[in-house]
C-alpha cells in the first residue's frame, strides 16, 4: 500500500518519560525493560495512602528553558517546551520557511499547571492576594502548553487543547490531522502532563484508582489476576505531523502515517448500556480502511483495575479473537501519564514499526484467565510489524483508538 | 530624605519577577531602553509593579504604568510615588 499524498504522517518525535528524558534515552530504557516507577521523591509521601509514581528525575529546568520563561511556567509547560524542541529538531524542518499561518499546535492536557497553582494558592491563603503572581492568570491553564509552544516557535496557525484525560493523547493528534486536512501544513501535537505535587497528588487520590502498594514491581499489574490499581506518572510525547506530500517534498524521514482514528463515549454508569471501546476500534479500522487481521500489535489502555482490564480484554477478544493479536503495555514502566500516556504509546508504536519489535509489558508474568490476551511480557518481542493500534480510555467515559501504519 | 529607586534596583526586581532577559542589555541597562527591547511584556510589568508596591508600600497609577515604555519613564513613576509616600509620613 503506497502512501496517499494527502494522509498525515509523523516526521518528528520528542519524549519526556520517567524512564528516559529524550526519545533515545526512553526507547533504550523501554527495550531494556527499565521502569521509572519509584517512591515519590518530589515531596514526602509518607502521610499519603499511595506513595509510588513515575517521576522524571533528570530534568534540569534551566538547561531547557530560557530565563525569561522560568517565572511564568509550570513544570508541565517546561517539559512540554523541551519535548516540542526535540520533536521539531528531530523532524529537521525549518519552521521559518513555512507561510506565516501554516503551522499550529494541538496538545492535550488533563489538569493544567498544578504545581504552579498550588504555590500561588499557598501564597494567597498564607500571605494575601498581593503575593499571588500575575503569571498565575495563564500558567495554570489547560491551553498554556499549546500557547507557549506556539509563541516559542512563532506558530500562528489554528491551535488548541483537548481535555479528555487519557484519551487526550490521541484526540489531540486527531484534531491536528483535521487541521492538516483543512489546509494547515504542519502541526505540533500530542500531550505531556504532570501533576505530581501534593495538591495534584490529592486529586489523583480522590480519583480512587491509585495502587497503595509500596513495591514498584507489584503496584501496577494490568491484565493480571493481582491487579490492584494504577500508578500515575508524568511526561508524554509530542509529534510533528505533516501531510505526506509535504514531507516527501522536503525529503523528510517518515516514522509512519496516522492512518485511522475514532472516539466514542461510554453510557453513564448504572444506566445500562455497554462500554464503547470496541466500537471506537471498529470505527478507527473503518477510517483506516483496514480489517482487524491487518493490525499487528495493540498498545493497550491497561487500566490495572480488574473490571476495566476485563472490559478491555473482552473488547480485544471480540475484535481479534482470544489471544488473537500481540498486546503490550509499556506504560507499566512509566505509570499512567494522564493526557501524556496515549501520546507516548503512539511514539512507542512508531518506533516499534521502525525497529520491528514489540516493547514489553513489565512486572506482569501472565494475564489472568479472564483476560485472554497475548500479552508481550518481560522482554521485547521481535516481530514483523506494519500497523499498530493504540487504545486509551479517559476518566468520564472517553474512549479513543488510533492506528499508525508504516509508510513504504 | 526619600528612598529613591536606582536603575540597578529596578533591573534586579525585573530579573526576579520576570526572569533574566535574553537580551544582555539589562546588565548595562540604560534609562532609554524599553521593556519591549528587553523582551518583557505587559504581564512582566504588572508583576514587577505588584512587587514594588508590596515591598515599598506605595501604589502606582495603573494607567501611567502601562504608558511607561522605557525603564527611565517607569523609574520616574516609581520615584514620584516614593517621594509622595515619604512626604505623607
């Protein structure tokens, strides 16, 4: 299948993850099965019921962010700016050569700049309103990462933010694809998220899904009979998305095409109806003009909750048959990254296509009997890969499915 | 005798509130250098104004603050307010 000139292709990747800052560091760690999940170091987690997270520990803000931006940016924005820079450099594109309104930014966020907000709220309540930073006006905001990337690289095309929790990491890229179809030439897209300060931690705890174990190798075991909740982390990935024709014209290296996508919404709990994840996959396959047998690997949402894992396994079984397709969850090495998670899985899927290898799910030895999936556990599995399916479920009923495909 | 603010004092507050200028001009700040030349936008001026008002117990006229384009014009506003508050006490 040759690449349709109008399809959207990925030409650049940037990554910040708990097990590696930069695409190279992270992917090497993933293929070595190295996890970034540890006891929280950013604050003392002793008084909290959950104490493990995937923290990025080697990010030195001043190495990545100009001095002028330090007083006005939350950690999530600083990470986003560094990741966007890596993606743009990786794409080898000269943004200044593009027409003035031809390039935009579409990112996902789930909570905005939480750490910045905590500091300013503390200033407000302990000292008074005159001690609150004027920069709080935008530093907390969901769209701030899109805004700062847009300003930093002078990208004046249509831009925006998607807030659909875990599904955002795919929804934002689908929105970027829409922009390319409507005439934009290039989009910076994906998600990077972080809310690992005490206030953010309280919000994660209120969600009720965090694993309370202290053993990093046992806390997050998606599809396992021992699954006992999720571990959350910070980070994600940003991609450079271009029309295939434009990428080819400038001789760009292409990781793959964003070939199919769909989003569905679950019915409200307790009102009957069924989860709509499988429907999202069917629609994404139709969008890509593909059949299930053309999917070579699935990057699972991997909730780490027994009921949610069963529901995902059921959807996969219905579409692909029991153990019908290799399934993996490299997020077992990072924790679930809110709006960044599915974007990082997209990056992993693209590098899997490049290297012809399925990255592993760590710590899970075998899936539960009621989760009949061919889970790639322990170590990478070399495999002929042409297309990968990425799944994401966001709190509140969001489902998203995306397909990336190798471009010959 | 009122406590007048010097150019280097203003440069220090700006740096603290709005970050180090990418333009080296701040280290050799001159009165006729504009905020825009230094890369500081209106929020940077707002944040700096809030800090000066808080630390010196003065209130700067909001409209005048945003009309001040250069460090010199801004400094004149601050020093006028400082002089007023000294006379008042």
